[in-house]
C-alpha cells in the first residue's frame, strides 16, 4: 500500500472514531443540564464524573490508561455564537486541564485527574434558547502541539506546584497571536462584535480567524436538535441558528 493511501485510510479511521464519540456524547448529555461540568470517557465508552473516577482510581479499580476522552459539558440558557461556532475558543481551561490530565497530574479543584490514555478532548455545548446543541471532538496531542502547550507547561511547572501554574499557563496560551495575528481574547471580541453588530468589514477577519481555528483544532463537529437529538446539517457561521423547537 502506498504511503498516501495508508495516510488517507488512517485519517478515515480517525474520523469514524471521532464521529462515534460525538454521537455517543449527544445520546448521553445531549438534552440536559448536568451537575458536573467535566467527565472522563473510557475506551469502552463508560463515562465517569471526576469524583467517581478518582475514587475508582485510588482503589485500583480502573487504570488511567483506559481513559480515552476528556469531556467539557456545558449548558447555556442564552445563545452564544462564540460558544456555538467556536467551542474551543470559548475557554482555554478545558484544553489545559485535559492535557495536564494526560500527563498524569492531579488537581481536583481544577478538574485535573490522571488519565494517561487520553486521546481526545470533546466539548458539548447546549443552548436552550435555540434548542440546539453542538459537539466538537479534537485530538489532544495535535491541539497541544499547535498551541505550544508542551513547551509552556515545561517552562511553567518546573519546581512549582501544579495549583500555582495553571492560571499562568492559560494566560501564556491566551496571549499567543494564533488566530490570523489575533490572540484568544481579541479573536473572541471580534467574533462577538461581528455577530452582535453584523459589521461587514469584519467578514475577512472572521474568515481568517475561522481558518486558523480549523487549522489549530481540526475539530470533528456535529450540531443537533436538543429534543430529538437528530443531527442538523448546513448551519452557516454568519447567521443565528433558527429555533428548532416546535409548538
């Protein structure tokens, strides 16, 4: 088999894998507000809240190598175009928490638990105002490399306690101009202003930020109806999704 054919086949396997994860998360979390914001999903698709997982881990009833997905689970009353169209841009913290978990570190107040088998980080955002939800799944190693997370962690955590450096790491990541010359904070402001005021002069900026977002996170994305959990196709980034609730 030629190298390019093998690469394509491996990428198809990866897409199928992320689709299965996203589909399962929709069925599990897709229509409700949950008491825990962060979960860990094992390779057999068992999902644990972090408290339950740590209890099992400390009693040697589960291995950190069996954890496959770090899940950031959110419920919004009001529609947010930033959280809807750019879930990984909404907050840097889930990315840092997932990667530190993958490194085998622990900080319960920051929802970090040893999970050395982690391969993916997933965000589930639900919006009751429009009765819509979105799931994005990304490869944690690819994302970490693209936002220079390994180097930042190595520089920050040396001879320090993990609790003392998390905010520092997040700040350093956020200051990087990764989105067409804009850092996380400025990119968020541009997106929010564009959707709030519909400024046509921002069209090119939004296109460039979107291209950078897709390059950095390479997310597998699905959108769905909260009531039926049916997938919705063809939602454009330049318009608010229509209310899908009937009646």
